[in-house]
C-alpha cells in the first residue's frame, strides 16, 4: 500500500502446524503420545521513500515476532523471538533490541497444571492483576516466574503465582509479585442454571507486590554530584543547571519558582516579624526528610498545584503564602550530615556572623570592606561565601534589608522622610528618595499615603 508520505507499509503473518502422527483414527494411548508443533511469524514493516520526518535515513523499520510452540498431552513448551532493532515510529526507544523475552514450559497431570518461565495471567476482571500483550500498542508486561493451577473439585479453580513483570528488555527484579486467585463456577453445581444458560461465578483474589524503596537519583550541579534517595530534598537557587538521572522506580515531586516571584516572596519574609535567611544554593542543598516530613511537604506542593489552577481575586497572594510556608518548612530542617563538610561548616559560621553584623550595622554600613574587616577575611572570600550559602550577593542582601526597613519606618512611624533618610545613612533626602523609587517604583510620600 503506497501512502502520500512516500512510505511503504507491509504486514506479513505466516503460520504453520504439523503433527507427529498421521493416523486418521487414534486410540487413547496414541492421543496421549501425540505431539503438535506450531509456529508463526508476524512482521510489520515500514519502508520510507527518502528521508523521514524525524531526520533519520533508515531505509527499513520492522517489528518482527517469531513464535514456536510444542504441545502434547502432558507437556507444553514454547518461545518467542522478537526483532526490534529498528522499531516502527511511535514506539519508545527502549523497545530497541532483539532476543527471546518469552519462553515457557508447562506440565499437566490430572487436575494440576504447573508453568515455569514467562506467562500471561489475569485475575477476575483484571482490576487487581492483568498481565497481557498488545503488540500494536507496545504493551507486554508478561511475568517471569512460576504458576500453579489446581482444580480440586468440579467448578473450583485455584491459582497461585510468583514472579516479576517484564519492562521492555529487562525484568523488574526489585518488584516481585505474588498472588492467589480462587474461582467458583456455581453454574456447574446447579443444573437449573445450566438449563437456563445462566452463568454465575464468584471469585476472590489476593496480590502482594513489593514496591522497592531503592528509588534514587543522581544529580550533577555545576560539577558537584549529589546522590538522592528516599526522603531526599534538593534545594536549588536560580540559574543553576542540573543534570538529573532517575532510577526507573524513583518517584519525585518538584517546585519551580520564577526569580521575580521568589523575590516578591522574599520581600514578604523580611517585612514581618519572622525573617528567613536566604535558602542555601550550591553546597547546602540536600536535606533528608522523615516519612512524616515527606508527606507534609508533598501536601503543601499539592495545595500549591490546586491554587495555580484556582480562579480567585487573590490567587497570587495565596500562592505566595503557600511558597512562604515551604520556605519556613525548609529553614527549620536539619542538614544531612554527610553534606556538612568541615569546609562548609566554616563557611556557614562565616555566613551566620555576617547576618548578625549586617543586622546590627546595615543602617550606616553598606560597604563589603567593613564586614570583611570585621570577619578578618578578604572581600572576595566573603562575597563567595555569601553567594554560595544564600544565593544572593552581599550588596543585594544589604540593599534589600535597607529597603524593607525603609518600608517599615514609612508604614509604622510618623518620622519625616528626611529623618528616615538620616537614620538609614543616606547623605540627604534626595538620595533616599531616588533609592526608594528605584525599588518601590513610587516616591516615599506616595508609598506612605497608600499604606
């Protein structure tokens, strides 16, 4: 069939069956010894005419499956070879490969059936357990393990199994699954139901699947590797590209905040009674949460997600408050011990002393040299420490502190603008007014009037 995209699609399915005995009339012994061989080939092929839309020049793609089965009275066996080295478009890249992912041996004796290898199974309607194959959709979650089926009484069937699910070309060894299923066919016990063609089935199933706690991630931030495990919390500041590699069983949640929005929250933090120091950035980034702390933080993330999609007049303020809660939550967390190197502890102490000195002197001293001299270190080293710990510069910290103090004095006191300018170390009222307009986008007089 020729398509308008110059692509030739072919689908070929071949099947063959043979028997080891050619007798037309077979007695019971012969039937028990008869062996049936069956095989099939399915190959869906695509032959593009020229360059494809995804930019590749492959001139042939195919999903090919070759099945072989042996059946007898007591034993069944089989395998399937799959060739997907060049899978059809629409299939994920993890499908690429070839091999024998499906193989089994089944033994049957009287009312007992035992299977080893890979198999498909469904309990009841499939809600609790369903293992199946759908090639056109790229689904195959077969189970590698063992299964036993027993029919002890008429209308009673009991199944028990254990194994691991298939995931592409691998097996989920970290997530073993075990289950049992009991089915009662009541119509086989009551002749009235059979005569009226009524089928009544009762079933009960139990499945236990171990969810591995070994989910992990490897994150590289500016050349600094971090290993994250269950309960790890990674905090980043803006402009820090991170390369992340997650294990297949890792479950993660994240909160990305625009820098301008974050600054608006920071202004809220510093205008109240409770002031939160800048959150850590490069070295002090990993916290280890307990299960209850993880659930608490996940709940806050969920509220933020709902607020984002919630139409409300004060939607922005609601989100700001929730993110403010996240910052409070993080600021109270202990650091993970293996992250606190002696070098970092020294830097953290320097940062704490700087915060204390700046709080005592920011009204009159806003030169980095003043604080470096007090700490007995160079201005370059102080700048690097403050940037690494808080994500902001010394100048940004002092400027923001002066601005919020100015706002506080304008709102809560009756001091004149000149008195406020003098108290905050400006040479005159004009210099203070220019500074305030730059950050508030209005004059001190207008701000006081609206506040």
